[in-house]
């Protein structure tokens, strides 16, 4: 299957929006669990968004990019949904990132 660049970009954008919507609904899934299992989390997505904006000369703060991913200010999301990491989660993070 061959897609033109615009169609591919449109599909990729739709997938990204669906992923972000899914992560907004799954507030039970902690960022540390995402990092341990997939190697990225909501913060990574927001950092990638900011890097993409920077590359295109678009003014976007870290807070702006996080709000775009979290659907609310990051500090609000943390206060409402982020649990303290367990010793098991921290150990898994140390193992997963041992080479970094």
C-alpha cells in the first residue's frame, strides 16, 4: 500500500490523538508502569511534542506540551492521579534503564 505524504500524516495524527485520548481515560495506568513496559510515558509524548514544535520554530512551553497530552495542567493531573511509586516499580525502572 502506498500513501501520499498528506494522507500518511493525517493517519498518523489521528492515531496520536487516539493514543492521547486513551491515555487520558486510563488514569489508572501510572507513567512509571508505561516506562517499565514500553519505554515511554505521557511525559515522553509531551517532550516529543515540544521538540517537534521547537524544530518547526513554534513557540510551545513544556507546560503547554504537557497540558496538550494530559488534557489538564500536569500538576493537576499529578495531584489527582499519580500514586507514589512502589519499591517494585522503582526496581523495575532501575532494571529497565540500567543501560541508559
